[in-house]
C-alpha cells in the first residue's frame, strides 16, 4: 500500500512538473503585455494591442500548454487547444455558464494534449485513413470540448470563485497574505512547482472589470493589485546579492579568485534580470539551514512591502527591468529602496554569521566542478565540434547516455528530464560540468540547475538526443 501511494505521488509530481514547464512557455509573453500597456500610456495603438493580448491570454495558454504537454511537441495540439477553448467560449452566453479565464485555457491545453497523445498512433481502416493521426485528434478534441465544457461548468465556476474568495481573504489581511505567498513561493522552488503558484497568483487571483490575475488587474488600473508581489523586488535587488557577498567573504582567501566571477555574475543576474536561482542554488543543497533563513526573510520582505503599501508587480522576474517598466502603474515604489537597504544588512549579517558559526562550506558545486572536471571521457573528434556541443555531449554522458533519457525539456534556469534508470546518473560528473545542483523525484524525474545559460545547453542536448533517438528507430 505504501509503495502504491509513493508511486502515485511520484506520477502526480512528474505530471505537475510537466504542467509547470508547459505553463512557463505562455507566461513568457506576459512581460511584453506589461510593456505594451506601459507604452500605451503614450501611444494609443500600443494600448489597444496590450488590451487585446490581455483578453486573449487564455487562448495563448491553451495553445502553449497543449504544445508543452504533447509527446512530440506537435503544433497540431496548439490548434486542438485553441479549438477546445473556443468551444468553451461558445457556452459563455448560456445561463449559469463559467466565466472564462487563464485556468480554462490551461484545462483546454491539457485536454487537447491528452487526446493527441492517446490517439495520434491509432490506425484507422483504409477507407477511413484520411481521418487518422492528427485529424482524428482534432475531431475528438472538438467533440470532447463540448462534453467536457458542459459537464465541468460548475467546476470552472467554482475555481473562478475560489480565486475571488482567496483574494478577498488575502487583501483583507494583505501583509499576512503577502508573507504566506513569499514563504510558499520559495518553499516550492527546489521542486520547480513555484511556477504553478505564480501562475495562479499572476493570472487568476482576483477580478477587476472582467480581467483576472494580479498582472492583468494591475495593468487595468486595479488599485488592489500588486501588494502581495511587491516583496519580490527587495529580495532580488538587495537581499540575495547581500547573501552572495557574505558567502564570498566567508570563502578562504586562497579560493576567492575561483568563485569571484561566479558570485558577481549571479548577483548581477539577480539585480538586473531578477533571476535569483543561481544564488539560491549556491546554498540550497549545501545548507538547508541557510535556505530556511532565505525562506523566512523572503516572507518578511513581502510582509514589509505590503505593510508599507508598496504596490508593484513582477512579470518575468523582479529585476531592474520589471522595476522600471512597471513604474507607470506602481505605488510607493521608491520605498523598495528603503526596505531593500534594511534587507541587505539583515541578509548579510545572518548569512555571514551562520556560515562562520556553523562552519558551513558554501560553493560546493563549484569546488566539485574543479575537482571532477576530468572524470568524464573526452568526446570523440572534439576538434570538429563547438564547445557547446562538447559540453552537451558530456551532460548526456553523465546522464547515462541518450538511451537513458526518456524526456528532455528546460525552463529559465534548469534542465528538466525523465530517465529510465536513475542509477546511471552521475551527480558528481554533472556538478563537475558546472551545474549548480541536481534535484531528483522518485525513480525517474530529475532536474539539473544550470542557471541563465541553460537554453544554449538544452538546444545542443536536444539536437544530439533527438538525432540519436531517430537513428535508433531507423536501425530497428
């Protein structure tokens, strides 16, 4: 019974990971919507574009989630996702129908991907062969869309009401609500499920003049939007750079040169781009105590931001770019600097003291990288391949080879993959290639935290893996 529960949880966790990754794709368009709305203050045509992109955001989610969850990332699933959503939209005029939103777009994408993955290989009789493959998937998606949307109207409506009820509770205790959001956001980071929380908050929470989510309401002029998310900025602009400085100063002087550039790059990523994971993964696996401090301090930053009526939203990440673009809609944004200065001092003092007191060894992945750099066998014909290609080959080798990888995808800072045999994965070799850390779930799911440069590595790895997989199929 215990094994059954564990296996079920592992399957659910992997499914949620895939969903989080799929949702991160359409979420990348949100910063541009905010930018268009900001520029729309000066150019009417851009204001109109931003408005309509906000309206059709659920459609973008339907297409993006469908492609993200389809087995071979086929574009036909995007058509299916949009068709499923349109069927639901046609029911809006019916009495007691659900109010459409991003959540409905996500459901449409999930259903379209499930139908496509299930039916794409079905062989029809010769006289019906023209209805096979993707055509069958699209037909079934539209039919399923009608039945699912009709049968789940009450569920959709309840979920919409949940967003409103949660928002009423959060806003009535907004400082406490912001504290809880900050805590949960960082608690979910190691698992990668923070994307699910952020998606709910940014695109579904609350309602104002027919639009939902913190981002859409914020851009539409809702003065209640932006309180629970304002605390992200003091952490990324001040708190985590202070933590990086503390870890650098706690490093023995003889080894500071080895970590100086990495520390500086991670701090600049946090400040300018709002990408905090490179700093967080310096200590997330090395010292759970330091990460616990970070979680609590993040919650405190959110509490203070809401308490002092700082109202600002983040879209892609809470860096200087978001800080500048969102200034048009924000309130008390200048107070972020005051909260940030205090947070800088608190982060630096607590991290420096904890590292010294408990003799915590930081920068373990970097040290391992130096020590294990020659562990993997050199790639063949390296003089004919780019450095990126060689690095991708070594990552695949450390994962047990292409034949051990069943799924491969990525997000902003990490590789996400499923493997057939976890025992073949060489963690030390992965760290030796420069990864910040690894996170395993169950017997098959693995995350490799690389940082902002993960996109280039994923591209090379995906080409190698796809090519070898195709070659293996041809041999059969």
